[in-house]
C-alpha cells in the first residue's frame, strides 16, 4: 500500500529521445532545514523555491504545531515567524511526519533540549525505520524517549531541562544524526561537538552559520569535528532554495541512457558534500557540461547539460558514499546500461533508508534481466552494454527513489518496466510525471 492512499501502479516504456529543459523542484534537505531554522529564529524568515512535496509539507505542519507561524504564500514562497531557540511550545496532538525520515529526525533534535513532550509517528515505511540512532545521542543531553523496541515509531520524546552540550562520535556516516545533534545543541549550555569519520552533507552547518550560530568544522585525528556554541540568538533570513541535485539525478540519468537525448537541467545545487553522483557519472564517460556556474545563498549552483552517452562501469570509492547516498538506486540503473561492472562499496546506509534499498534494487534489477551481486555493504551491477531486457515489475516498498529509478529505466529497456506503487513519488518530487512527460518520456499510471 502507498503511504498516503491506494497503490498507484505505473509503467514506463521506450519512446523518442528526451529533449528539453527539466526544471526540478527545490532541494529537499535545504527545504526541511529552512523551515526548522526559521522556526528557531527571531523574526520572519522568507523562503522562495521551497519543495512542496509531502515530506516538506509535513515538516511545515510540525513547525506550526510547535508554535511557529508558518504561511504558504503560493508558488513556493513561504514565511516562518519563529519562536527563537528553546521556544518550542508543547504540541496539542501527535506529530505525523508521514514518510519524512529527515524531517522526523531533525525535529526530534530541535525539540530534545526544550522542556516539552512530543509524540511522533509516520506512515508504514517511516514506522519501520530505526530511530535509536537519533535517540541514543539525544539522551546525552538529558532527553528521554519512549517507544517501540529498537526505537521504532510511534515514539514519545521528553525534552531535557537545562541541557549541557555534549561530544558525540557518530558510528554512522549520516547527516541526519549530525544535524539532530547540532540542532539539540542550540539550546544547550556550552559547546556541542559531533565527530564523524567521513564528511557528510553540510547543509545544516552552512545554514546555521547563515542564521548567526557560531559553528566550525575541523579535521582531527578522530575525523571531522563540528563544534557549535550553544544558546545563540538565531536571526531570521531570506532563503532561496536551490534545486535538488537528488531530484535532478532522474532526468540527468534518463538522458544518459535514452539514445539521442539532450536535456538541460538548470539551477542545480552542487554542494561538494552532495555531488558524488555527477563525479561518478563523468568517470563512467557521461557527457555532462556545467554551465553558468555561480553561488546562491552560500551554495554553489550551475546549469547541467546532459547528452546520451556510451558508459563504462567503474568502481565507486567507498569514501564517496556520503556524498551520493540517495543516488545509488538511480546509479544502479545507469550501471545496468554500461559496459562492464560497476562496483559500489561502503553503502550499508542504504539498508536503513525508506526501505532496504540494496535489496529492493537488486530484486528489481534481476526482474529486468540484470545480473547483480550484493552483500551487507556492497552491490555490483553487471552492465548489459545498453541492451537491457526489462519487462518485469519492481516492488517499490513505499520508497520514492526506488519508484523513480525504475520508471527512468523503462525509458531505455527493450520491454516496458512496471512498478507496483508510485504513490511515494509525491513525497519528494510531486511533478515527476509531468516533468518527465515534458521531455517526451512515456510514463503512465496503470488502470487497476
């Protein structure tokens, strides 16, 4: 079942070359953080280009429940009148975060050092994702959580009073863990330090600095240490959300595998902690040109021009995984059309995303005639040199990226590709079908 209603089976099939301009939605990571930091600031934060997918809308509703004044002005323009650091009010009802793993984990961090209680839940997919990787470090501040075994939602968090800053070394390369700890550190006395072995996406650090927090990251013998000074006064900002590189991955990769294609994808955020997919695709031989390179809102941005390419399998360095963790599903589709093997290691984080993405992609690709090897921390795709059979149905497990990956795959396979449920696509890319259709893609909903 879809997380937000009846299943929506979908099918994609080969057609003409993809042509045109793909105006993808705003960055989901930046959108979540804009709303949360706006709610923790003094004054009015104005946001343009907000992603209006279901995940982000659930975060907006949560910020209203915690006392912020959140207003939708239309066409991606929003405002947030914040309550200041430590100013969250206790919500009157359960906070339903839908499918938003980023949203729920960051919100838990933001409220963990406020002297209030809140209960969180989500859809079937989110309720199956472990939250103890967040609740364990938040206990260091004095917060307490009560939920199902292994920290599964529904879960009630009791915020700490008079929290003190902590030092926490993250056992996982996860920006969600880092961001939750830093957001909790905002209302804690003294310094809060998060240490990670590999540098994960740094949107929270960039945005915290922009809102006025004293925060720095240094490389030490233990890894990358990010230190935040507690109890700052965050000041409202005007934020222009760059377009999401994770959403851009779908039209980019589709253009690479559909013969004769040429697509322009403008205004894409190229944060160096997020651009691993584009680096990998270029190593595979992808014809990707970065045009009009510039900086907007503290983030590097460019227009991407993509042309169909003959690709060769590569070995993706495991240390690159944090910079492209959400893009491995679509990369595995591209790898299916390449010549030779594509080896992806250091990817065990994929097993605790919206679903076990390694298993979901492996089973789905096998249904399309692709040979796969997999282990706890790796996946190897044996490329078919552009000749992929297709013709099967992939189970999406309520995962938007699995759904979109297979819909892109079917645009270049010999036979159509189907998915059991595309309903989750709306959580991050609500205009996916319309946008891809505008490029000549044949994607349709099946009659039940």
